[in-house]
């Protein structure tokens, strides 16, 4: 699972750049444009709103997979090493926010 995480983060950053920045800065956009020119494919007009919705769904999926990966790592640490990450975070929370 950890081998796929750099690709996942790169895809997330690329989606963020495409959705909220200049799509010309997106590495995947540049790769797709170069492949389209190399294969001499015709340009087709597509509704931009549909691309935006698909990009937002893709970004949501990437974020959910990243959260699930963190959850699995915490679960494995608890099962294999008896180290409860949630317990440590709660302990730190209680130190910072003291109830009176």
C-alpha cells in the first residue's frame, strides 16, 4: 500500500492544479496534450462543467483513499505493536485542553 501513496499524492496535487489553478501547469495535462499531438488525434469540444465535476469526484476519491490509508496504518500499528495512535492523540488533546 505504501508504494502507491506517492502516485496518489501526485494525482491529488495534479487534480488540485487542474481544478483551481492553470491547467497548463498540470503535468498530466501536458502529457495528454503531447500524446494527442503525437498520435494526431482531432480536438473535440467537451462541456467544461462535466470535466470540472469529474475532477472534483476524482479529488474526493483521492482524499478518501488517503484517509483510508492512514486508517489502515493506524489499525496495523495497534494490532501489530499494541500502539494506539488515537489514544496518544487524545492524551495530547487532554494536555492542551484541560477541563476545569
